[in-house]
C-alpha cells in the first residue's frame, strides 16, 4: 500500500478516533509526526504518545487521546492545510491567531516544527502544516 501523505493520514486517524471516543490510536512512526504530536501534547490536545514495538524491528506511535470530564472531544477540528499538491507558506507577519487564540496552527520552519505561538515569538514564517481547534 502506497501512502502519499502520511501526515494527513495521521491527522485523519486522530480525528476519526476522537469522534468515536477511542482511548488511543496507532500510527506509523516518523520524526515529523513525533514533532507534530509533541506540539499537540504541549497545547493540551492529546494526553500522551509513545513508541510501541510492532514486531521485528518495526515501531509505531500510540497516541493517547484526551477528552473532557463528560467524555466530550478536546479536538473539535484537525485539518491538513498544506498538501503535497498545494503548499501553503506564511510570512512571519502574516501568522495570526487561530480562532482568536483558541486553536493552534503548526508550522514547518527553518527552526523545526513549531506552533503559531512560537512562530510569532521568534518572528519566523514557514509552511502551514495543519490547524487544530
């Protein structure tokens, strides 16, 4: 099976698992995915994530989803913005707040993968990977 956009696949798995209130979801591993998940954890969208051995030398990432006290979704919307077919770049002065600061945008920059808050602080732009709210 050939996967053209593994980041989009991960975001879709998180979205689908969150809708049906799953405790966790597994995705294939990569450094980019780990960096995105680290931001999602720091921003409070997921509980945790860790690498799990699958078999042989294969490893996958298990993402532990987070819900409110009444089992309501924390992640209401998670969408891929920049795709392989259409890349979206933003200059540092064009990076605004997502939904008035409620949401988070994740950017791929020269300093690595960071949140919109970090981009504004460091005054750097980059490729808009995804938006979470």
